[in-house]
C-alpha cells in the first residue's frame, strides 16, 4: 500500500482530474449557466487542456512539478473569476511538493490548508458563501483528522474525497453570497456550485490515483 503519492501517482491524479472535468464540462457549464455566467466548464476545460499540453514535455522529478505547471498555465491563460483562483490553488500544492519525491498524507493536508487560506483571502469567500471553499473546507478538516488519527494515505484521501463531495452537494442548499451566483439568489437553490463540484472531482481523482 502506497504511503505517498509519487510523481507517477501525481501524473495519474492529474490525468484523471483532467479527463473527468472534460467529460463533465457540459454538466459544469449547465450548473454555472443556472447560477452564474455559464462559462465555467468551458474555461476550465480550456485551461486544463493547455495545462496538459505544457505538462507533456515536462520531467516531473518532484511531486509538485505538475501542479506548478498547472498553476502557471491557469494564471496565464484561464478566464473568468474561478480560473485564477484555481491557479493559486494548484500553486500551493506545487509549493508543498516542490522539493519532495512524493506527497504524504500530512503534506496533502498542509497543501489543502494553505490552498484554503489562499482562496479565502483572494476570493473573499468563507464557508457558507456557496463557492469552492465549501468543498475545500470539509476536505481539509477530513485530512487533518486523518493525519491526527494516523490513517493511511488511501484512507485519508477517501475521507477527503467523501467530505468534499458532501460539501459540494450541500452548496445546492445555500444562497450565494459571492460572485455571479449572489445575483440570482434563491433561484439557484437545488443547484450545486460548479467550483465546489470541481474540487470534489479533484479529491476523487487523488483517491483513485493512489488506489490504481
């Protein structure tokens, strides 16, 4: 059983994440259309495909290399308000894994907590505002609890993926207080936030990568 996500695991993680977001791009766009601008899925897919092209020629010797490339690509090429936030989110994973041969569960916990802080600061969003933070926060809490309990990597990621998914689903019960969704008010009830859904997909891909 792997106790860290090596660069090859990270490659599977990133590939799985990109494939899933591309597959669900119409769904994500529809969620955004019903609660925001309607360009979320398109912007994410464009930035992820450019990231994949940039990663194709990279030598990923450190665990954080691919996330550093994704961050640079998102910050340079992504559109909308969510793109730069995801770019900064990936940057924190890249920084934590910059000099490491693999991500331990404790490092994933650290990257998630730092990413949560970054997104909260830059997006001025808190838990309950109906944003990607509503999936990040429970994933972070689950990882911290797993580290404290001495859980294995796969168990910890399973808990984080489950918590992120539940957090994303619960955004359908929230009235938005940030971004475009704040303008549509209660009419978005019943529709999960696409950014939170994408964070849930991110952790599901991580779980699947370590179990592959």
